[in-house]
C-alpha cells in the first residue's frame, strides 16, 4: 500500500523489513520504543513516505507478478502425492 510501517522483530518482519529503509523494527514486547517509533513516523513525514515507497517496491520485487504462485502450486502437488 506504500505506507510506512513499524513492526516487531518476528521472523516474517525481519525477512521483509529493512530497518530504517523499508520500515522500522522494534524488539518484541517493547511497547515504549514501539510508541516512540510510531511518533517518529508522524514527526518525519518525508522520511516515512520514502520508507513506504521503498517498502512497496520491495514487496513488489519479492511477491509481484505472481512469482510465488508456482511455488505454492508445487508444494500442494507434492503434498497431494504423499
């Protein structure tokens, strides 16, 4: 959606979000830092917008053009053969 994000450092987020470039990462259960990072996004709209655009480009590169559909189909076909 091209929006900036603040997320906790769970497995999926660490794989997709580059801290400071495509969003902001925060340690799990660190609500104070999470709030600070959210405020940072509001206080730095140009930087937040740039992160949102970079994140959108990253997601398009990784998931665009149905790149993963073939892998999902292959997985289901292998599973069905078991």
